[in-house]
């Protein structure tokens, strides 16, 4: 599906509803968007010590690529294909600490950086071993405790993440600790893009989120656009937990209660005074999405205060409304909508990027 979105938000119309309902469109997005994007694959503590290995599936339900995080005995982290270069068996099926990687099918062995080491009964093979016998290695990048990789990145990681580093790089990210008790998955009966669209505008806050609206100054809520991401800045009404901003911050002197970053195509980094709430939007079908909420905490005393409290309630409210939209976009009598020039800049920006990548 190819489509255009007018760069002038005042004139633009939203994409055709086939974007949210056509299985062929969703299938094409797996290659044109998700295989070319940076994806969260874990956190630093999963491969904290030399010898540690952690198998994973990249964007399960969408890309389904078997990968492996390792830390070799020289204390370097790697992201490798988890598929044996002999006959395609999964090399590592359980996390742990290992001296090397050994395929259980025919005994092929690899170093923890993916380099081929040994294979029995291959003495007569010509031109063996070669580079093709090593496990393919992917780029592995870090932001605080978060680890990212990409199959075929369309943009450099540094350019993708730079607006976040510039704005909130002063926060104690390395002190953030994963809190499993405050992390969970949600299954949403809607297209992944509808979920992102809803996140990308504060327009619905006074209509859908009564509790959140009490904590935010809606008139001061604003969106800032960057090349591959955008930022919604939440300003408090007063009395809430707010950031202690450094003088170097462009927001110094304001009562900021939340920084809401969206990075194309499916990552949200929500910064609160208590820590970071990561949302990963994982497409499953045209009308089914898994959203992983991952909490990283550096100040437990502020967990139940202000805009960063009651995240589960806000999520359930969002689910309800986007599932209603999914039912609506299947209607024969609706094809397009228009954008609010003052409140839907983020959604318009998202649609422009979708059109670019899908072309």
C-alpha cells in the first residue's frame, strides 16, 4: 500500500482505513518498517557477567527472529543470530553462563562472540570453515540499561536516540533498576498503528483520562517534532511530583511532570520523576497488538505521585478507546479524517513516516 500525507497539516487527510484492516498491508510492514527499525531486545542485567547468555525472539508475533544476547569472556556484549549455521537448529534455548555455545543437534561449537570454533566429521569439506560458518552478528546499542538491535537499520542509532539524550540525558539512567512487579503485557484488540496514534496526541486527555487531566495543565501541554521521533511535554497544574531540572534544560523553571518520547515506529519512553516507563508496541495481526509495559525505577518515593501514577488505569482507558476506533475503521461509510493543527502534530508526523517507509 502506497499513500501520501500532505506535509501541511492544515490541508492533510488521514490515511485510508486499509492501513488498519488489510492483512497484506500489515504483512508488508514487517519488512518495510519493523525489519528496518531499532527494537528493544533486553536490559543490561540480562548479560551482566562474562559468559552470560540470554536467548530471545525479536518482536515476537511480527518479526519472530531468534536472537541471542551474550557477554564474552573479554567482557564485551554481543547480539547474535541464534540459528546454527549448519542445519538451522536453535543454538541456545536457555539462559545461563557458558564457556561457549554448542548446538545440540550435531555438536557445532561457537565462541560467545559468534565465531565458529569446531564441527565434528567435517574433515573432508572443501573451503571449510569460512565466514559463513560464524553466527551472524547484529549491531547492539545501549541507552542507559536498555539494549537495542536492528536487522537492517534504516537510520543510525545515534541519530534515532539523539533527541532523547539531548533532553533527558542528565537523568540517572544508569541507576534505574528493572521492576518486574510493575511491568506487564497488555493485549489490545486494535491495529498497532491506532495504538501509536492515540499515544501521539494529548487531544483526548480531557475526554478519556479524567485522573491524568487533573495532574496535567492541558493548555501548556505541547508536542515537539524531530526526524524519527517526537516528544510530548507534560506540565503540571501544581503540587505534583516534578523534575528538578538542571539550568541547562530548555524547560528550566517549568513544572514538568512527564516527558513522553515516541521513537519510530513502536517505542515509547515515558520519563517521570520516579523513573522510566517503557512501552513497546508489538503487532500481532491487523487488529491485535501486544503492548509491553516495562518499569525502570530510580526513586521509589515518587511512584504514586502525579502524572506517573495509576499507569494501569490510563492504559485500560486507552485500550477501550482504540478498540472502539478499530471497530469504526472497518465501517464502509468511513475512509478518511482530518487533523487538528494544534493538537495532532504527532499523529500527522507518524503518518508521514509511515508513508515514507512504506513507499
